[in-house]
C-alpha cells in the first residue's frame, strides 16, 4: 500500500467509531487453561464432567460445564489475598477503545464466599505478565445460583503512556477455611477490530510448521517429490 493512502486510512480510522469483533472461548479445545495468574492461584486445569472440590470447609462441587463439555478449574491455595486468573489478553489497544468481557463462574453460596468477580488491568502487548495499573472492574459477585455470569465494559484509558493492552482477570474470593475450588466457563470478549484477543487456547500451528506436518503425513507428497527431482 502506498504511504499516502495508509496515512489517509489511519486518519479516517481515528475519527470514526471502530468496527467490533466478538470472540468466544469455552475451553472446548480440552487443553487451554490460563494466560497467567497473580497471587495464590493453584491448579489451573482444563476439566470435563462432574467435579468435586472444597469451599474451604465442606465438599463443594459442580455437575459439569456451563456450555459444551470442557471448562476451567482453579483453586486458591493457600488462602490469602485475592488470586487473579488471567483469562483474556487484549492487545493493540488505543485510548478511548471500548472493551467488554464476561464469563460464567460457578457459585452456590449466595451472599457469601466463595464467589468470583471480573476485573482488569493495563499491560503492554507481548507481555501478559506486565502490569501498567488497574483498569477497575465490576463490583458484582457471582450470585450463588449455580453458574452465573459476570461482565464489565472498560474504556481504555491507562495512565501509563506505554500501556496498549488489557488483561481480563477472574478474581477469586474464598472463605476463611482452607483450599477453595472455583470453576469458570464461556468467556466472551468484544473489542475493536484493530485489537487482538488472546485466550489460553491450544496453539494454532504456524503456516510453515503446518506445511511440515502435512509433509510428514505424506499429504504434500507431490511438492516433496518435485523438490527432490531437481
Ligand atoms: Ca465450555
Ligand atoms: Ca458465593
């Protein structure tokens, strides 16, 4: 693309509302867990079927996923602070961008812990473990009715000039007992088209390694033969 046209497009983009992308992740790849964590977060595991854990005092379990077959398990162990599970990483953001995210958390204790909330912090693209200040969140907890949804919308306004990313956190609130288990499913992010949304999904092969894999399976035999014939 010629430079003048690119400049014109950038100018146009900065003065118009951005088109949005909606991206869902429900842990259905059977592999993904988290992108990172903070605090006493233990045992992130991609699970399926009925799960039995503890609410810190009594046995505490879930019958299965909220959607599909797979979901995420995390625990707080030992109890202390507020662990954060980094469930989504939105990069390439610009000041004023609006980002919405939601997930379903399992909670059968209405009005008391264990419970979950959705929160966020600013970061730098390329490093999900960077921290450029809190972005706030939604003070509403999972409602204790079983699977319930929490969500929030952020307007991208970091105080740090270098921040161009948002990390979406699932925050864990345990009781005063021992190790407490939590389950999460059906994450959704709505972000501007110019941003990139990442979850802890199974890695997608790069085009080159994918071609090598196909060659290994003999599916690109024609190409291989032609090369060896030179
Ligand atoms: Ca699922
Ligand atoms: Ca609760």
